[in-house]
């Protein structure tokens, strides 16, 4: 939900007293997973706010499990390529967790 309030939070920059704009803290401290909500619009917004290196691929199995390979299809068609797609698929998680 934080992603949907970013524009409103940015308006607080002038009164927050923080050293950097709020967007700076989001980009440096927030990781985002769609948790099975495979929506290209959400993906593009998350990439815009936190960057592709902070996106984590996930499913919400068994709660949002849908047969037919939807999760794999989304990963293949998510709009990321090369290193950004590899990062989204697993490498961002491994870097985050030290695994």
C-alpha cells in the first residue's frame, strides 16, 4: 500500500525535517513483492519508486494459487530483461538475505 501513497508522502518533504526527500528513503530501504498479484501496472509503479534491484518475485501459494502457470508467465513477461529480470526472479532476494 505504501506505493500508492508515495505522492502524498512526497508532499511532506518540506515539513518532515528529514535530511533527504522521502523518496530517497523508500528507494534505499524498501523492498517490494507483489505476493502473487501479477499486475504489470503495479510492477511498473514499484520499479519506478524503488528500482528493479528492490523487487522480489513471489507467489502467495496456496492462498492465491492459480493453476496454469500464471506466475511463471508473469515472470517471463514482467517487462524486465537481463540482469533486472534475474534480480527480480531470485538474485535480489539472495543479496538481501545474504544467501
